[in-house]
C-alpha cells in the first residue's frame, strides 16, 4: 500500500510505501521533541517546512504515533492554554524517549549506510 505522504519533485509526486513512512515517523517525532515541547499540528508544520514541502505529514498520521509513544513512556503530554484560542496538548520527550531516540538514530544510520552501499553503482560492500 502506498500513501501520498511523499516527496514532490519538480513536476512529479513521488509516493513512499507505508512501511518506509512508518519507519521514519517515530525517530522524527522524538527528534523534534528533543528540541522543545510541541503540539501536534506544530510538529506537522515543522516537518513540512523543514523538508521544503517535499515531505507532507498529516495529523492523521501523527496522532496515533503520539498516543503510542506516550503509552510506551517515550513522551509525556500536558494541556496548555494558548494566548488566543483554545488549549493545546503539548508533548515532551522523556528520559526514556531520549534513550530510544539514540537507539533508533543509530539503527537508522546503520540501515541507511548499508542500503546506500547496496544501491551504489557497482554494488561494492
């Protein structure tokens, strides 16, 4: 199954498989929250902005992940009143979440290095 949560090229829209997307959401969320507490829509805007609109997240993708990360103890949440408008639920990374981010970042680095080696011209390992 493919999602339109992908990379937009100059004149095309590339699709990523669900498996590829699922593998990147957790480390990205934890990395964003390592910077500072954020509310869900703010995270969506950060991802979309930092990738120059090439990676398009939607809230429907994010909130199930936030709920699971909170249940696993990797993040915590609390409601804060906004200056204007309604209260927002802010998420923050926990100490356990930082450890998990370090583990996943190392895993991602090893995986991407290995995959890049396999995909490189000549396929030298």
